[in-house]
C-alpha cells in the first residue's frame, strides 16, 4: 500500500466515536472569527515527502487549526503550535515559508514529513489511551514506508513515545529500558535514527514559559546539524514486523 493510499484510509477513519462526534461538533459551532468557513472535520492526514530524512511526530490536530484546514499544524491562531512549528522548520531549511495558514498558501515541507500520534482533534487536547492505541496502526504502517528517515523529532511526550511504540511494533530493536522523554533529549537508536525530544509548542507551554522560542528553535538547529545539508542518503532497510515475519 502506497503512502497516498494509507492517507486516504486515515481520512476515512471512524474508529473512535468520541472523536468523530467532537470533530464534527467543533465544525458545527465555530468561533466568530471562522464563522461561515467550511471545516475539514475529518482525520487530518500526514504531510510531506516519502523521501524525507526528518520525521516530526506531533500529538493531534488543533480544533480550529488542522481540524479546520485539513493540514497538519496549519491555521492555528497567532502564537499557536502551527505558527511555532512552521517558523522553526523554515528557519532551518525544512519548509518553503515561515507561515502555514491554509492549504494552497505555498507552504511546503523540504526533506521533512509530519505525522501525529492521533489524527483527530480530541476534547481538551486529551486523547484517551484507547484512542491512541487505535490510531497507532497508521503510524505502524507509515514507518516502514518512510525509508529515508534519519532523525525523528517527538513534539511532546506523546509524540516521542508514539514513535518508540511504533518502532517496537514493526520489529525494530528499541532499547530497554525504553528511552525517556525530556526536552532536548537526543537518543541514537540502533537502526541508525536519532530521536530528539522537545516540549510541545502548545499555548499551555509557551505562554507559561515552560517552552521558550530559543529552547524550541535549538532543537531544530540540532536536527539540522545532525542531518547536514540536503544531500542524498541511502535508504534505511525495511524491517518487517514480527507478525509479518510469522506469515512468511
């Protein structure tokens, strides 16, 4: 299954009734600033090129950001997560422009791919464990298809842990004890991928000073330093999951 077919499956997903109800309710009662706009109100697909070396794993779409625009980290209000992510990506050569307002605005990723632990907006930005487990199947399917990834950036603990969980699920040798999330942590994994962690650029973190712009930007600077310029690299070998090996 090609990545585009996987994204079509994500967009059509109805596995979590609570999330389906919430994403549609948000679209039905938008705030005044978005009155009259048609919301995406479906699972938000991943974004980027399959040949990317940088993989970002976020938490979930924002209620009036990705859930409205249909694009990851796009359309957030001023000072929102999308604004921080677009600015940092552009500052280090991973995006064509520093803003991401709506699909078709010219924003494109460069050597980067963005996915999430959850593809639907959860109430209060708090997904249930069962919802994360259901949605994990999509990340499990994405990783073997992203064969050029050399660096993963976990945006928050949930994104960081989601990547490690997906890596283990497809048979990669995740270290034990499993690496623990912290802002600025860098882990060199046995399959040739570096995993970096940053606090999520949510308003709860940025407006309280838990995460400052210099802290956030420094993690992207480290990603660029480790990846170097956009030179071609050999593909990462595909490791079959234990389930796939058992079917052979």
